[in-house]
C-alpha cells in the first residue's frame, strides 16, 4: 500500500496511524514495545519531528506530531520500522520483511481537533487491553501529558498548553 506519510507540510500537525499487516501480533511482548518506543523517542530530534502524543498497541501505533521538515515523519517511521524489523528478525531468528506496510496520515487542523485526537490516541489502550485507566499502560504518552510530567521527548501542542 502507498505510504501517505511520505511528504507532509512542515509545521503542521498530523495524526499518523501504522498497522501491522501479518497474522498474529505485531509486537510479541513488552520487550518488543519497549524497543520500538526507545527507537521512536530517541530519533525524534534527528528527524525533526515534534511528538505530542503516542500509543503503541499490539498491532497498531498512533502518533500525533508536527514534522519540522516535509519528509521528517516518513523518514522517522521508515527508520524506526526498519530498526524494529532487524531487532525482531535477530531476536526470533525469523525473516520478517517489514513490521508495517499500512501507514496513514491525516492533517489535523484546529485546536479542538488536536485535543480530540490526543485524547483518542491516549485512551486507545482502554479498548484493546480492557484497562480501567489509560495511565496503567506504559506504552503511551498519557501519563506525561495528563499529569504534567517532564518529558525530554514529548512537546506539548499549543492547543494543549493553552488548555
């Protein structure tokens, strides 16, 4: 499928959705999600992406962010997915061709829509993992954003800051 996250407008906010295409889970365990999360968060500056919120689920990844270069998001996603695929293949001695082939991005315009998308992203573990509180899920930005935790990786969107 075509990658819709290839060229985006610099300085504009996007909701990016990635989905694992193969049968079974995309992330087998917590170690897989931790690896993906670390690669993602540690690459934000390199690829000039301001990440506002994220959630890493078993078969999906949601990212709400603002690229500061037209190809920043695409380059970030390609790097993280390629790194995770290499990690997965080495760890499980398999030949996975790629973690994610399905990538969609949506331009998010307006402060209220940004806040709605952030809420959607950070509450998504409630549906999949049958949790009673999104703060119980460690592979999301919920705790940093909701409780005002200082994060070296997340940049609050102006709509969230003005709230």
